[in-house]
C-alpha cells in the first residue's frame, strides 16, 4: 500500500525528467510510494525518452495532457487521480539523493501540527554549490523586496549579510511558505483547501497554497536536513518570453487575491516598465 504519491509535472524537460526519474529509481525512498508524471503537452523528446527508459508500471504512471494547462492544474490532475496519505510535488528539474525524501517525510511525521514540509534546495554550477532561498514570509510589497535583497546578497556573497542568509538556510524553521519545486503535503490538508489554486498558471501557486493551509491553523516546515538538487530555470530557458509573461500574470493574480489594494499599483508599475502582460487567452 502506497503511503506517498510523488507528482512530477513535465513540460519540455529535455534530459532533466530522465535524471529526476533516475534518482528515484536508483535510490528510491524507503517509504512505500508511487510516481505520477504529468506531461503538459511537451514539444520536445523528454516524455518519449523517459517512457522508453522507465516504462509505465504499477508504481510509475504517465498522464499525457492534450494541452499545456499550467503547473497548478497539472498537479491537481495527478492529486485527484491518486489516494496516498502524503503527496510530494516534485519539479522535473530536481534530483533526490538517497534518503532525502525519507528525511522530509520523517520531519512531517514528528510534527502533527505541520501540514507541509520543504527541503533545502541546492544547485551545482561546475564545482560550486549554491543554496536556494526557497522559503520566506508571506508575499507583500515589503516582503518581496526583502526576499529579493536577501537573494542578491547571498548570490553575490556579500560579506556579513551572506553569512546571515547562510545561517537562515541551515536552520530548521516555520516559514510562511516553501518552494513548490519540492513540497511535501498531507493529502487531508491539501484537499481541505481545495488543492492548488488554478488561476495561477505557473509561479506564486506555492505561496498561495501555503497561505491557505496556514489559514486553517496548520504549520509549514523548512527542513534543511533534507537536501534536494534543483537545476533552476529550465522552463524559463526553453521559452523565456512566455515564462516571464506567465510569472507576471500570476504576480498580478496573487495581489488581486491577497492584496487587492496593491494590485492597481502593481499594474501601473509593470506598465511603466513595459512588463504588463496581455491577458491569457
């Protein structure tokens, strides 16, 4: 009996999807699990190559969608089609080393008041390891500026401030949100909030999802003892203009939902910068 459903949404994942499935195949989590790959009508060879190397089985399923319906909706398709107690949303551009998913599950098991757990996300560029600032406070204009500032000083290794961010990234905590690149959630909590909000095509859906769960009095965990490798930006690299437009639409939708007084100002700001996206048809 599966206790964990791992959901991987793929869109033009190139070799990343294969690498993600290879990590789960070669070093599978000890917790009984199934894997569901949802393909958002990729136009590259990623799905065909993944199917050839890792054929469908009782523990690995593929769902091919007729069109690209976005990250949130694609995850919801798989969640509604599975039954396990726990759900792991896992990006196709991630690699899960031995024992890391189990560490994430163990952290959630230790805290019955917690509904969501997210790991430390790391990226390797040549020989260097970079840790992603993959959690934070609820999105507001001030907190967005804070998050961007911390990210910049961390990436640039600004003295003192970078060390402060390093300490944040090494310390367990209860932030307002964790990244949807690797997000473990109890099914009961996910279903209680109506799953991911499908108005967000891609980006900010994880912050919104965590906000809905926290509104029910549940906690979000950042678990640095669990470490997942994340190669950021693959979708952005395959279609940078479209990705940027989707980000801006989700950004606006988030403020219209959570901070309606700020939404007109965000639109004006984006219009002045020439970044106001057209409505999604």
